[in-house]
């Protein structure tokens, strides 16, 4: 697969790519923090299938495979997830599942 070198991308595209990469790394740090705070068993049960979709403006988008999982995370962990994200990126104001 051919990849376009970073230097060949238009400035806006390069900036967006860098931002997306930074957001993915931030998500990995958020996951690590959540795992440490709630323990491996609870983390695997509730966050093992959560996928990072991206950050749009002030909103982090995460996807989950079921409504039950979405509801459980929203009611039990939404404040904690948001707090972890705010530590990484203070501009984040909301997490959507």
C-alpha cells in the first residue's frame, strides 16, 4: 500500500492528520487511566469493546456495540471518562457514546 509522505500533504490535511494521531494517543492514555482506576476486570467488561471514533470540536465520539453497554457506561462511567479526557484535552466538554 502506498502512503503519502507527510510533507506532500496539503497543510490543512497534514494538520488534521497530526490532530487525529494526537487524539488517538490521548485515547490510549485515557484507556490506561481508566484501567488503572477501575481495575482490569471492570475495564475489560465495560470498555473492552469501546472504539474511539474521533474528536469533533469539544466532543469525543466513542462507539459501543450494544445499547446496553452504552447505557451502562453512560450511567456509571460517563463522568469519569469525561474527567480523563479533560485531563488530556481541556477543551473537551462532552463524550458521546
